[in-house]
C-alpha cells in the first residue's frame, strides 16, 4: 500500500519556509525521493511501496539554514526547533515531558543536555543583541485530565495548571543558568538577560473524550517553548507620552531596553524630570533635574516661562519639593511685564496667565500692560520678581553610568497651573 508523507515547514518565528528541500531515505525507499516546499511551506511525497515509518528518515535542508532530520515520522511529528546564537529561534519541548510531570529533572537526559546547550546559545544570542531581544516561555496543555506524577502532591485539576507548572520550573532553571553565565563576565557592558513568562496556561480546544483517549488530536496542544526573538530596533525617533497618559505628578513606566541613555524632550511647557529605579546592585536611585527643561524650539523666551512657573507655585499656595529646582533668578516688575507680554501669543502660556491673574482677582482678557503691571504688583509688592531657570535643551540621562540596567520610572512634573504634563523620549541603541 502506498504511503503518503506531507507536512508544512516554518522558520523559528513562525514564518512559512519556501524552497526547503525535503528528502525521504531509509530501508526499502526508492532513490531520489525529494521535493521542495511551496510558497506556504507545504510539501508532499508519495511512496509507491509499503514502508514502515520506523525505517525512514525525513531530511529538511536549505542553503543558509541548519539541516535537520526526523526519524520514524508520525502523523504528529514536529520538526524540532533550536535557538541559533545569532538569529534566535524556538526550543520546543513538545512531547518531551512524561505524563503528569513538570520538573526539568523528569525530562529525558538527552533533552536535558539539549536544553543546557540551548540556554548557552540563548545567552549568547541575548548578549550579542543587547536591548534588542526577547526571551519568552510559552506553555500549553490539552484537555486530557492531569495528575501530579512527581509525587509532590500538587493539584492539577485546574485547566492550564500543569502547563503553568512546567513553564515556571523552566523559567527558574533557565534564569539560574543565566545568572551563572553572567557572573563569569568581567565588567559586562550589557544587562543580564532574563527569560520571562508569556502565555503559560493555555488549554487546547479539543474536548476530552475518554473513549478516544489516545487520539493524536490532543498532542498539538501539549507543548512548552522557549522563544528567542529579535525585536524591531527602536529608531532614534521621539516617542510621545501624551497628556492623557500622564498628568502632572503622575508616574509613567518606561522599560529599559538596553540603551545606555534616555533623552527627554519636555515639549512646549517646561518640566522637571525625576528618574528613579533600582540599580544593578539592588539599591534605589532617584535623580531630579535642577532646572526646568523645555524644547529648544518652544515659543517665547525661557524667562517668560520661568515667571509663569514661579507664579504658578505661589498660586497653588504650597511649594512641592518636586516643583522647586535649585536655580532661581530675579528681575524687576517692569522687565517681568515685558516678558509676560512677549509670551502671551502662545495659548498654553496665555491660559496660565489668565488663570493666575484671575486668582488674584485681576482678570486679563488682553495683554494690557497696565493690567499685567497691576497684577504683578499684587504678587510682588517689593518690585522684584523671582523666576525659575528654564533650560532650552533636551535632557540626557545616562542609564548605565548611573547603574540602571532594568526598568525605571520617569516623572515629568509641569510647573504650570493649567494643563497637564506631556513629553517625548527616545532611547537609541
């Protein structure tokens, strides 16, 4: 009886592989049994003789890719994946765990040896692509009932719990191995790679049928995978953090992606930046800028904005430690009037001026110098106006130099009375 062998070939990122040469060899197999995958990665070889699958090999090859073989192919055979130290890839432990077991020590010794080798390759991949990689574990189980066969008394009645246990054990095992490898580095210039958990409690769609308990339909949903992928390198373009996402004083979390520094653009309204996070030695660091920063192309002069910042603090009635940079300067009221009038054409600026004088019962509807003068005299009866220093530049914070290798937090504190805080950032690799 003729035997038909067919399948589909994917790369490590799930892309369909075209023009992969597929060859079947083995005892009793006629010569030259080869084909190529089509545009969708599909292939088909029909042998006109009755051959026991255990006597054959299916080999997959393509220039530039690793040649791999499957011995004794079955209906559910999956081409084993590996992690390339340069390109990444997927290590798939599908079918390697004995039923009801989740510990690494329960894997066949051959698979444990492969896993250790793949961790080395994954570490090299992460090291060579610092800030541009992901190491992630995915895990799934079928609806076949599970029991704890490790003898630890765990309850796997909850769907997905066995898959979750396998993923968590694998996560700890890999991260412990990575810690050992990282400790051997001398003055590493990259952050320690870490494998993280993705979707680890997936349950297959096929309903459990005790009568059909051995059906292969369940095996496709039984896997635990380690995925090492490149991420798209972030271009050195500004990434906005909008007013909707961050109001004055509210925190935002920006993930450190291996960049050596972060550059912050305060946009039109001046901001004080506060950067905080854990250093590589576990201690906490917090750095606050000592001046307000503002985009170099912002309208009006830095002095006009500095007056508004100072007046906003006074109008609030309380001076927050986060709103008081160290540098302050003074000018006369007449000079201040000129600076305020200069900036009045900007809507954000004029809205704050109107709100400030409204709170002092002097309502400004036009940039009338006499009204502004009267309003300032109420604020500063001494005739001297103190204003905060505003620097027209981007703020560059060195992450690695300050010992921050992981996640960190950025606060953008606007000194304005009206309006929230919005800024842009970029982390170039």
